[in-house]
C-alpha cells in the first residue's frame, strides 16, 4: 500500500510586523496587539473561505491566540491542523529561548493537542528536537530539503519545506540543515518558500505537478498577509523602505493558492505523517 501524493499546504499564521526584525525586542502584549491592528483576527475568515474544502496545516503564532481566542478554534472547527509557529515571532535557534517560548505557549496549546511545529524563519537547532518531544510534539517542519524527504530525529519527525534540485546530488540528508547560498548556487531551489512563489508562481505550479507525478508530496509555506490585504500604513511603508528585500512577501498570492487548490489535492502535514507511519510502521 502506498501513500497518495498530495500538496502539504501550510500557512505560518503571523502578524505583518513579524516580517521585520527591529520589532523583536517589543514584549509588551498590548503594544504588539495594537501593532497588529486586528488584522490576524479579520484575515482568518477570508483564508478559511479561500481554502474551502481543502485541508492545510496552520502554524499559529501563539500571542494571536491570546489576542483573539476564537482564531485557533475557527481553524480547528474548519478541519485544519493547528500547529505552533512560536509564541511570539523572532529567531528561536537558541534552545533556552525556545524552551521559554514553548512554556509560554503551553496554556493555549494543550486544549488543541498541538503536535506540529514550524520554526520561525525555518531555522532549528539539533537540541530543539528532544526539547520539542518533551513538550509533546511529534514532528517539525523547520528545514529545507528536496520533496519526498522524511527524517527521524529520536521519536520526532522532520518534514522539510520543499526544494527542487536541478540535478541529482549524492547527499545523506540530515536535520538540521540550513539552506545556504552554496546550496542555491549548487542548483537547489526552495520552491516551497512563499518568497519564491512571489517571483515564479507559474513555474512552481509546474514543479509541483512534476513532483506529484514522481510520487512526492511537496511542502509549501504561505502567510496570511500574502492571501489577505493587510492594509497600508505609514509604519509599514517605512518598514518596507528600510527592508525592500521583504516586499515580495506582501505580494498578493491568492491567485496562486486558487490555482493550486483547483489543480492538486492537499492535506495537512500531520495527516500525511499519520498515513505514512501507519503504512510503513
């Protein structure tokens, strides 16, 4: 018995200001909620409508669950997997900071039995895997690697965000695996990244079709501000002037999502993992 290939669709559900590292030092929850301006509360209904009957994994920034407790419930009620992105968004490669973040998210996670984790900026350390396991997680999706890769880390699984290789490479894949400029120069393209989708949407749909024909199930990342207009503000304009390389993250990718859902089957990462483990033991 084999697993039917499908797109493993994921949304890292975070506020727009999470894009910009100069806000990482702000810890006051009221200030952070005011900066969100209600966007992550408004956007969820539109995104669930766009998904329709398709299923996805939605990795939530935990402070959103505290600002708007109905958001995680809406995700679960619509039949999607609810995962953790972080409690509040900043790099979490340091294992002590990750431990604090996991403790801070426990209260809202527990009722939903959250088992999947996506690290901010898709960056994870070796020490993170046993730590995540101790907090009840069963898998992570926090590295980049070619579609079809599934790695075991103790009792944890790593389901990488997908890359495409221009040529076959003889490499023993391991996690963690940082995506580097060297890999890019070597012909490995991170098509599962929403940044890439912003530039090459049509080509990425073709790559997905090719991967599915090969029996692979590619992992794709999107964000709420790519699917729903977050609105303009003088602060956002200043942020983008200071960080022009981040502009592609705010391009409208709802047409890409519409075409993807029209063309290919999807599922959550957890459903795919459960099926895979059941078949392969």
